[in-house]
C-alpha cells in the first residue's frame, strides 16, 4: 500500500526549526515534500506574487526533498500543487510557527494562509503554531503533532476547514488537554518606531504585542492561557450572516427605475 503524500510548508523559511520538527513527525505517516519560503515571510497573509518572477531552488539534502521559494507562503503551496507534484497531496501541513496565531491576528498570518489555500483546492490541512518563549522549546510538541496528523489522515477529515492549532509554551512541562475553540477578538497592537537613515530618509521598525480582551473559556487565546492546546476550525466564508439576516428584508437597497 502506497504512503500518502504530505506537503509541508511555513512562513518562517525552509530552514527553520519548526518546519524541521513538523516534517520529521509527518514523515512517520507519509512521504513528505517541503516547499517553503527562502527566508522569513511572517505577516504575508494570503498574498501572492503577481508582478515579479518567483525563484525556485532545490535544496541539496540527501534525506529529504526540499524546495526553497522566493515568494510568499501561499506562492509555495500554489507552485507545489501546480508545478512540482505529480499527484494531489493527501494533506497540507503549515508550521510550526514561532509564535501564536490567535484572534484577529490570524488574518495577517502566512502560516494560516498557506494552510487555508487548501480550502480552494479541496485538500485537508492544519496550521501549527507554538507560543513564543525565550528559547522556543519544542520539547514534547511531537506528541501533539503525531496525534493530530494521524487524525487528519482519516478519510472523514473535512477538506473545507482548516485546523488552526496553537500550542502553549508549557507543553514542555504539562498541558491540560486539547480543546476545540472559537477564534477570539484579540488584536495585535502595533508600535511603529520612527528612525532616520544616514541620508536622512525616514524609515520605521514595527513592534507590538497581542492585546488580550477575552475571558470566554472557549476562545483560542484563553485556552492557551489556561494550558490547553487550541484547535480552531476555520472556514473562509467572510459574509456577515448576522447583517444579512437583520437587513435583507428591510428593502432599503431596492432599486427602482
């Protein structure tokens, strides 16, 4: 029986520690191919490259097929599916991101966007993120990955939903369990530090932190705070059903000639 094909990508770059660990675990369940950015591409969201050439380089690695892409995380998935792979992968895995992707900040996430590209092509996918710590300790993360990847390879795993998995930094000591959660409303509050270069041109460095505004125990960021692995099932139907229900019958958009 042939092993399933698994596409592995991220937004931190093909040489990051997170993607190495994710690929090592995934390779226990199938044949993996890494197609990932050539450098850090955090915050690229669902962007694609339209007006520049996209470079592709095969990385010399005897034990693993790796391609480095001079493009966005979503570029990586599109190029893999359209140009590199002979068959459709059974699963797309993105991560492990070095830092959480929770709340509204997931809209900026290259990690989540690379996984969510799968919705458009009908392939199950998971985005993995580990809460940032000083040392980025990945101890015991493999246990979580094994459990969830095994589940995702089940025939009943949906191909129109992305699992956004966030793992607390306490995983190296203890976690309280795995919890299905809702996307929260926390925001990333940016601070733009203004600078001048030697030629007196203005430039900025961005900094900031997630503003925690949630207390609901079923919300992603709160689950993390309480020591749980958070799984948020994401779909990308962005229509406001509440607005439609409240306003569609009012008739104030009717057009009369």
